C-alpha cells in the first residue's frame, strides 16, 4: 500500500534427472486356480544414478501385500493391485486388474456300462460353468461333446476315457 517491496530467494532441490515411473503390468485374465506375476520395471532414477527401488503392493479387495518387484499372485476373485515404488523420497504409483474366470466343470456318462467286447456305447459329456462355447478333446482324439465308442478286448478290461473341456477363455478341466 505504501510502495514498499521485499525480495527473497528459495532453493529447491530436485532429485533425479528424470521422473520416477512404475508399471504394475497389463490388465489380464486368468483362470480360477491359476497364478500370474505382477509388475513391470520402474524407470527414471528418482535421485539415484542406478537407484535402489522399494516396492509396496496392496490390493482391493484387501488382504494382499508384498515388497518384491514382481510378486506372484493367485487371486480367487477379480482383484485390483496397486504398487507404489519409492526411490530417494520420490514415489510413483500404478495399478493392474487381474480378472479371474471360473473354470468349467464336466460330467461324463456312458449309455451302456459295462459294454460287451465289440459292442457300442455312447460317451457323453455335460459341461457347465466357465464360459461357452466349449471345445472338447478326448484321449481317443475325438473332438465332439459325445461320440460312439466301440471298445474291443479279448479279456475283461476297463477302458478309461478322458475328456478335456476348454472354455472360450482358455480355462480347462479334465475328467475320466
């Protein structure tokens, strides 16, 4: 108001020559019961020429914590993971979503069981769970949901038929 001014200086120390960044990894889908490795590589030096990075992982829903760069996780439900990387007082945060797809299940049946040597039986499968469409692979090289089997044997024997069902997300289940 009276025309007086005052000048001052302040010093600001900048850590590092480039910004600190972190990559939690790409969003992904896994099958129920599977695991996946999280994380990428931090970049920038945040203050250190090569840098010593510390990692702090957490999750929603809560319950997961880790201090390693690339933790292995096996969530039972879709989970958001957050990583905070610290280097010389600088921090960077990033998230990744791991979506969990349910595994399919399958029940098998034979139209005739036991079957006489040289006779026929229709082997059928009933898949459920997971996400259709399903693909089928029998241990006999058949690729349909059901097929006619003609087991042949000169002695009493148990023929085991195994089917692997794969859903549209690549989740599999096998049954004998």
